[in-house]
């Protein structure tokens, strides 16, 4: 979990576009972020396995 101060700082509009920090909206994680879902890889996997993300199924081949 990220500190609340880091999460709040990431929500503010930065002076330059290259300074944008994208964070998971559930846990605040910065690394391993999936833009399409606005989730980190950890939360994405948890939610997908529980069936909370429509259209996502665990692949098996």
C-alpha cells in the first residue's frame, strides 16, 4: 500500500505531462499498472480470478 500522501500527490495535475504518475485505484501501487483497467497487476489478477472484471477469463491451453 502506498502512503496517503503519495496517492494524493499523484491525483494532482503535474506541471509537465511527463511527470504523471498512474496509480492503481484500489491499492495505490505505481508499478505494474494496466492502463486499460486502471489497476495494478496484483489487483487485476485478484479481481479477474474472482470474476469481478467482465470479459476477462483465465486462459488455459
